[in-house]
């Protein structure tokens, strides 16, 4: 297989990374090198609280953010170190959750269990929340997937010409609720939270039909998605 040498600046030096490609003459504007993420829990003194085996690994927590394996359930682990959802906004959510629990509120983690919003700030943007079709089916949920062109609604013209993308819902057929959503296109990060609310609140499709989007806005894509479902 032909080889491509990628040059990556690193501390005034040049590192060479050899990557396998399919084409003998690759053409690209940019190359993304993703190295992944690892928890930096090695130097936190976990051995002092009986969690020495977790050094360099994610710390297991329950739905109240309490670190598992610590006598007395007094230690909490929030954010990236627990490995539940490696996103800034989810770390903030864990922090708010943990504070409420410490203050005595009866509350547990809901969002980390299949309702994690995520945005990839590429061009066009890719935004999603909840379960993918595969994840839903793997959990034994009978789903139906509906999609509609993000740029095929009148409100898309307010963003400029040539707007394209796809909007998609994953619907639990038995409960008639949305369990997953994906939006692609420019500025879609602002549309994502409507899907997050629908999934978190387990709002039925029949009730969502009465959520009227303003005209002309891209959010009218919700109407077309519900129509594609048959409402």
C-alpha cells in the first residue's frame, strides 16, 4: 500500500508520521491526526484512598458521582476522570449534580445514560444527541429512523445560499418518543438543544407535533421530520 508522510510541528522539531492511504496520489486540503485521550489520574494519590489500581485509568462512579471502592462513599469523581462523557459541558453537568447531592438533594445522573449532546465543529457541523440507530437496536429498542434535508426548509435561506445537510431522528416505536437525533449543516449547534429537551423529557411525537417552529427558521425541519414519520 502506498505511504504518505505527514509533517507535524512539535516543540520546534518536525515529527514524521507515516500513514497508509488507498490512493496512489492523495489530494487533501488538511490532514487531521487524532491521538485519542487518556485519563491523567496517575498522580492524584488514589492509592491513599484504596484506588491504587485505578491510577492512569478512569474512576468508576455510580449515578450519584460517588467513586466506587471507597469506604464510606465520601469521594466523588466528576468530569473526564470518570470516563462517562469526555465533554466540557458534561463535566459541568456532573459538577452541578455532585454539588446538589452533597447538599442533600435526591438526584441522580440522567444525561450520561444515553442523552449526551455532542457537536463536531467542522464545516459543515455535525451535531448529535442520544442514541444512534445501532446503539438503540443493540439495546433491544425497536426503532424507526426518519430524515429530511436540513437545507430543504425555507428558513435555510436565512443562512445563505447552498445550505445543505441532513437532519435525522431515531424514534422508539413502542413509546413513540425520540431517543436520538443528528443534524448536519452550518450553525446546527443551536438546533441541537431542542432535540436534547425532547429526548430528556420523553416528549411523545403526538405532543411534539404541537411545538410550532417560527417561520422562517431552520427549526421547521422538525415539522418535516414528523411528517416523514407519518404525523
